[in-house]
């Protein structure tokens, strides 16, 4: 459900443009959706993370789960590419075709790929993350902390070697409770 509009930001999908609001204001406007209206996942992948291959297996597992549960998802990767956008993105979608496209994208990720500047990727993450109900981050703590994403009451860490989700230590969990504005749940692996 659309709850409003905001100024168009470079990287917003064409289908996200609110044409009536754009005509009224003479400036491109993007739709802002109510978060609870649909379950959507965003995967944010930093290719310079430790154990990338293992973590990509974890992403593939979650993509398979999302496909089975009819959950739409999108993927952002900090790999530089020619054209627009200048980074690797799998637009939001669901179903078997999306799953196949996602697996193909994961298979093509190599540590040797040229990355976009971290400051630029931070802006991209901030543009995309608020549109999703859940964000799954595949990055080192020192990297995602620089993004300064607002999180829901706790973080969850993906333990790919064990193949299951696990709560982070209670000491860390308490640090966030009640102190951080609720925006969207954030999962880190």
C-alpha cells in the first residue's frame, strides 16, 4: 500500500515512480510503501567480506527459502559495472525466474571484481534499505557499522557453517533495546 511520495533518487526503479504526484509537482516522485503491506527482503553483499564463498551459500539458502515462501527480494552488490546503475543490482521480484537470476548473479561474484567506492555504496544502501521489510547484510562489522543503518530491537547473525539462524549474545542485544529507532529488522551474516 502506498502511503506517500518522496523525491526520486537515482537508482529508484521505473515502476516506483508515482506519475500523478510527478505531474502535480513537476519533479519526479517515488512511491513510499507501508512496510507491513508486503514481506520483502534486501540482500546487501560486500565482496570483501571474510569467508565470502561460505556466506554466499548462506545467501543461496535464504533465496531458496524466500522463493518457496513467495517472498520478493532484491540483491545489491558493491561490484562496479558499466552503465546505469553503476553497481550490481537484482531488482525486486519473486518466483523461479528471480531465483534463477539470483543464483546466476551469485555465481558470477568474484573477490577480484572491482568494487565501487565505499562512500558511494553507503548512499546506495541508504536509498534502497528503507523500501524493504528486512535487510540481510553480508559484510564485516566494521563495514556495515559505517552505513549507520537504523535497526529493529535486535540483530541476528547468520551462522552459515551450522546452517541456521542464531541470536547474537544477550549483552549486545540489550545494548540496542529501546535505544535505536525502529525502522526495519536487520540480519547480519
